């Protein structure tokens, strides 16, 4: 079952973010029927330079037109990078439509996210939107500087920060690398390191960790296994680059009925306000309680 806007407000993590080009009328027309928890209307890489202005207009009008469908995906927008000279114009065009969130590409660190936050604060005030209503999700590893700043999100005080995600393609370009995978087809060491640091940076900041895209859109089995491993490591959702990936991602990031039942039993066992409990012959302490609470948060209203 697709997450609703009400579930979002209750804090249920977003399992799937589906990219949709902001200038494609055909693909925008399919958004309402998507099973994705959130759709990212793209103004950046998916839109050619000559169509940026048109894409802004289309995205803004689309969000306004879809706001009545509260059961549809949450609508996010990926703006252009801050150093492109287009980001503020993107925000000025789409904020009046009140998207759920903004994805910020190619940041160098928390200062860039704070800068976008200041823009959003001014625009929210100008358009009489609730302060902090629009969340942000930076792609926090796409420049050579960015991985060194991941730990700083914990003390940056970015209240509207939904989470962090990472990307390997732009980082490999920034590093001058010819590939970002090893001989076995898995991420090369540099990218495994960056991924782990991003996960820890997100958790240190007490926000969601969103796994990057899975390039092979025909490999559903590989996507499922990769996504299950990501959830086991602590990621709460994933980016999809094709509609066919959404159901697999949603399934992988939704706890099973057995996991939910066990989590409920763990929480019940700790209801006596004790530090350790025995359950099914095992001793559990507070980290187990936190994990159980996390499972129920992931289950949410999905």
C-alpha cells in the first residue's frame, strides 16, 4: 500500500524515491498512479539546458495540479547545483507550489544545505507557507570535498533535513576515475568508503539514510538483494531510476510481518521500564529496543 501524506507527517520513512524528468509531459502524466512513496521531479541532469525554463514551469504547474491527490506520491524537486547559477531561480519557481521537499545535488557540505535552507525560509515566508514545511535531501558525496564534511551534519542544526543520500557517478567524474566498480562488479573501495561514511553521517545527524540508485534496470533480483542488504545495514529507502524498480524497492524496505510481530514483542517486554529483558531465551538491552522501534517506524502505514 502506498504511503500517504498523512503517513509522511507522522514520520514514516520514505522507501522509494522515483526520478521523473521535469520536462516530460508523458512521464509526469504517470506520476499519480506510481507506487513510489515519493517522486523527484528533476530539473537537473534529466533536463537539457535549453529546456530548464520550461521544466520549471511544468513542474510548478504539475505540483499545484496534483496537490489534491493526497494518496499519491509525495512530490519532491531536484534543483540544479548551487554553482550553476540556476538553483535560486529553480527554488523561486517551485516553492510557491509547495513541494514536499527539495533534493540538492553536488553540495560540498552542510554550509551549502544551510544556504538552501535560508532561501527556502525566505520563500516560505513570502508565500505564507509554514516555516520548515519543505524538507531537504542533499546528495552529500558528489564532490571530492563532500565526504570529508559528512560528520558535520550532526552539529549543523539543519531542522528541515530529511536525510542524506549519496551518488557514485558524479563523484567518479570529480575524481577523474574511469570506473567506480571493481573487477567483481561491486563498488570499488573508494565508493564503499564514501557510502559507509554517508550512512554514519546520516545516523549521527539522526536523519534518514537513502541508498543510491541501482543502475541495471533489468536486474530485478540484484536490485532486491542489494536493497535488502542496504536495509539490514541501516538505510531506510532507495532512489529508483525506472518505474519498474519501485515495487521491488518498496518490498525490500518494508519489514516483514514476522519482523513487525517480533518488534512489537520486544517493545512490550521493555514496557516495565527496565534496562534488560529476557525474550525467547535471549537477553536484550536498550539497543535491541531501539532496533525494534526502528522496525515499527519503517513499517509505518505502508
